[in-house]
């Protein structure tokens, strides 16, 4: 199969509008009599030109398809036999009189037998010409038949091959958009790596990002997914003029770019499993210098912690920040807290309080754990069964939930107003709500809490995480004894 080159945008000398440029593959240059095909995109606007590029590319590739079919062995055998038959029977008549069909019609199952029958009859007339008894005439007939016969044999042989589908004309592979529809309706699309249902928000985001790629790429086929297409899409994503990514930054982050590519790669993986391609496409991707590197969050320093908890703020906001600080939990785990997940038991005259996330909408299996609440924070908790959510008394906080039952976006918007006041540089993205989680890990490390235990507490790993081991009050007490070693007096704001 001839590999087609991807279209690029450029300017043609003396022309105002942008143009699409495609290099003609070497095997087709003799047929098309060109090294490059250039078509106007009808605009000077780069964004509009990019939106039109894939459709124009598809039209150019269609020309390549037609040229490729003319180069097919069956078409060559057909033309050769037509030329020889015409030269013998009517040498003065133009070939077009006999070629009543386009060369590609020979591949149409509805008319190819009609073409074969007409040509066979005309060539057969020459081959079946009777002996006249005239030596010179019979010699001429014999000579003619010797030229027609091998050409007839070649044509019929190629025709039989086509019927057996051994040599079909070049066809585009399965369209990417078709595979997308199939994948998004397949059960595997709705499951994550742990074979658990994906969140509704995740499904919607993946569908939208793939749709965005299709709107940019146009009607591409699965075989079009080479490195050139990958790099072209990355360039489009980082081009702020195209606005494929909604970002307040001029250049999106590397993780953001990967987030747009990953859903497309998911479709390509499905195509491989279904046999639509034999190649692992867009594998081992090289993002090179595209996008800004991911910034790691920094700890909130001790003076900043003191400043944070001395700020004037509503009681629910203060408690939410306190729980984040003393547990190292994720914002969603605290912001969506319900009283049935806050467990209390009396052990040896002491109340043990912890948060269970076994049934929560959490990030992964390691996130399902029991989180001890520091004794200082326990004293700041409201009376059991009360909170700030009038619509749902079982919920501790009133942060609005999205369709997945998460509150991270709304809760972050509210709580970040306090973090902004801690920043010396307003553009310091490394200081955020997530910094409380990093600060907790650092406090645990500085207090000598073993690595495995602190990884378990923050939900990044540790041993198992099953309710049978860590859900019992005795096991929680062991962890709480370690957590209570931490100095969290700053949360009192005194």
C-alpha cells in the first residue's frame, strides 16, 4: 500500500490565502505528473485554515486513491489489451471510443463483468478469426493472435485475482470516527484500569476530548495515525490562537496535553484489540518540548500555617482546612464527608474518631482506608449529626456536588481565597490547597512516622487497605497514637 503524506499549511508565492501542501508519493508521480499538490484553503486565518485542512487533505488523498487504482495490475492489463485490440481492428479510431468506462469502474462489482464481457468478445473475435487459405493474410492473422493471446491471458488472470479478493484496489482503512462510535458504546470504555466503573465526569471528558480531536483532524482513517499526525495535533493544542485548550496560560501544561492525547490513544488501543490495525499506534509518545513541565506542590511553611489559621473565615471553611491539615486527605474526601463515614468508638475510656472511605468515590483502591483524626481536631468537630448543609443533614459541609458526587472544583474555589493570601507571588501555582496534603506528609516524616504507614494514611499505598485490618478500632488506635505525636497546635489560631 502506498503511504500518503500528511497535509501541511503554508503560503504559496504571490497568493494571499493559506494553502494545503501534500507531497505526491514517488509511485504516483508518473501518473499524476506532479511532485506536489497544492490547494487553497480560502482564508488567511490560521484557525480557519486548520479547521479546513483535514477535509482538503481527504480530497487530495482521494486523487491519490484514483491514481493508485490506475496503477493497479488489472487496470494496466485492461488498457494494454484494449490498445492492442483497437490497433488491430480499428487503428485509425481513438482509444476513447472503446474505453466507455473509467479505469476505476473495473473494481465496481455491478459493472466489472460487463466490461470483461465486452473486451473478451472483441479480443475473442481476433483470436477466433478463421483461416482464409491466403498465405500472407493467414500469416498476418497468426501474428496478430500471437500478440493478443498473452495480453488476453494477463487480463483474465488479473480479473480472476480481483474476484478472489487477492488483489483488491487500494482502499482507505477503517475511519477513526467509526471506531470511536463503536468504542464509546463498548462495555470496556466504561471501566478503568481496575475494571471498575469510570466516573461520569471522566466519561464525558474523554468523549469531549476525542470529539475535539476529530473536529481538528477531520475524516482520518486508522492508518493515518503516524508520528506526523501526533506532532501536528500537539502543535495545534499548544497554539493559543486555535484555542483547542481553555487555559489562562499561554502555553498549557504537559499534563494537560497528555490528558487530551490519552483518550485518543484509548481508541487506538481498542482498534488494535479489534483487529482494525496490526500496529500499536501512538505508542511510546515523545512530547519533547511541548507544554510546560508539571509543577510540584510545595509545603506550607510553619509561619504560613500560623497565618492561615489566624485568618478570619467562616467556621465550616476553617474546619475543612483543619481536617485537610491533620489528615493529609484529598479535598474531595473531606469536602464530601457524611456523618456515617465519621466513625467513633470508645476504647479504654478514650474516644477514637476516624474517617472511613471504603464506600467513597475515591481515586483508587489505595484510597479506600481508615483515616485517624488527630485528637486536637477531634475537639473542634461539631456535635455529631450537625453541620452546615441544610439540604442534607448527613453531610458535614455544603460544598455543591457534581454529577459524580464530587465537590473538588467548588470547594477549591472557596478555600483557595485563603491560600492566595499566603502567596508572596500571585502566580506561585506551587502553593495550593493540595499543599496541605504535602505538608502533612512532611510532618509525618519529620516526626519519624514510618514511610509505609504515612503512605497508607494519605492513600498512596501501604499494606492492603482493607477494612478487616484497618477498619477496626484497635488498628485505628495504633495509627492514631502515631498521628497524635504531630504538633498541630497552629490550627487553634492562638
